[in-house]
């Protein structure tokens, strides 16, 4: 007969923040700690669907190795030593994303479903939940990224870029080009020549706010103290586009942006012109899903988009964000909760979070 595990006494389990995760069966806590139950001699993941144990019988272990060293055995229901369902799904979506990125032609949904071993309907739902895009939209965004690289390289013609990026006809490429570039392919190849961006500068409690808009919507929001430095950043980001100061009517757009900076509860309902790679857009959508006043780590964002090993790439996508506040990269913090670098200054990041929490 197996002896009962020797365990540490349960001290104030109900006041331990980990207990709240056990009560809520919070799958987000899986892998961060394990629940050890003395009365059964079993350890579980926090989300285990079994009946909740009494808190006086519970202690916690940081790893499953620690739990087993203390004499506990793994739960046969939640299988805490194996990858969780969320982790398996994230790995599955990450594999499909890599497959789409490496494929010469956009894979069909049935092909992806067969690779994943699930039904097309289930795959469509899982993929969109993890990435914010359907498989078809993700493939289109990936082709758009290839097209940008082909055109920006300056080598060859627009026609060679069409086929080099995976489009099998001129018609399909030009039909998609406005959404991919916000301009004609020829203008993009010329560095944005012929595209006009209007801008104006407003004042906020966080300093100057420079707002730029294309004919599609707001494409640039930056915070700073020096108007010339902000304008130089706008020009650097948009290459050969024509940058012009907005007229009096454009001041209303700036006023609305400044108002959303001062009071985050107002929201933001102006049209946007957001351009980026498929991965960047996945990250930016995940940032916009973080509730007002809350934060997430780079690793949590990476897991949320189905790329759990891409925390560094998530940080790079945050750094590439051209829309301060609207795409809230200020809500991303380090794993320990500390504020990390922010393109527009850590003090502004702290002030933005304070405004959101106060609301």
C-alpha cells in the first residue's frame, strides 16, 4: 500500500492568489503551478475538471517534478505532466501558420484540416480564435508580405513580384493590392511616391501628439516633446510619400485622437489604415483585445496568437507599431509585471496605464 505523501502544512491557502485560479478552473494558470491534494495524494493542473478539493487539504508545487518528489502522483483526469489542451491547440495553429508561410500556393481549408486531423469547421474556428484571422485571410496576408518584400527589393518588375509572391494571375493581385499596400503596386515599389499623408499636431498631458492620415484612415499616431522629431519619424516611416500639414478640418481628427489619449474610456472610432505583416497584425489584434486597464506579458501575447516561443518577435511587433494608444502596446509588460521599454517613453507608458486603471 502506497504511503500518503509527506507534505508541507497548508498555511492560508484561501489567501494565496493561486487558490483563486483553482476555484475558477483557470486554464491560463496551467503550467505555472500544480495543485497538490493531501487527502487523495494526487496533483493536478489548476483547470482540472474534478471536484474542487477543500482548501485545508491543498498546497502548491511550482513544477510536477516537485510534486512527485513530495510523494504525489499525477491526476489521470487532467494529466498534468502532458501538454494542456490550450498548449496542444497553440502548437497545432503554429504548425499550420508555418505551413501556410512556406507553401508556394495558399493551402485549401480541407488540406489544412487534414494536416491538423480535425474537421474543416473546427479548424476554421480554432484558427480564427488563435490568430484573429481565418486561414484564407492569413494566407492572403502572407502573400501580401511576400509582395511587399518583392516590390521593396527593387529587383525586377511588378509582374515578377506578382508571381514571386504566390499570385497566379495579374487580376487577383491588382484586386488585392489596395488592401495590401494602401496604394497601387507601382507607387509602393517607388517607395510610396504619389501617396499623400496629411498630419497635424495636438497637445495633451502626455506631450505633443502627431497624427497622420492617408486617404484610407489614420495611419500614424506618435507621442513626444519635439514636433520636429515626431515629423521626422513620420517621414522616415512613410518613405517617399508626400507629407503635408492638414487643413483646419483635419484638426477635428487630431482633437478626437487627443481626447482618446486623455480619456481612454472614450474609445476610438475613426477609420484606420493599419499595414503590417501577417504576424504583426496578429500581435496588434491581440493587443487590442487586452481589456482597458489590464496588462499582458510578451509571452502571454505569444501564447494567445498560437506562437508560444515567439515572445521576442512579439516585442519586435510592438516596436513596429505606428499607432500609439489605438494599438495599445503600452499594455504589454515583462513577465515579472515590470514596465519594459516603450517607443514613446516608459513614463508615458506608466501614465497611460494609470489613466486606464483610474477609469
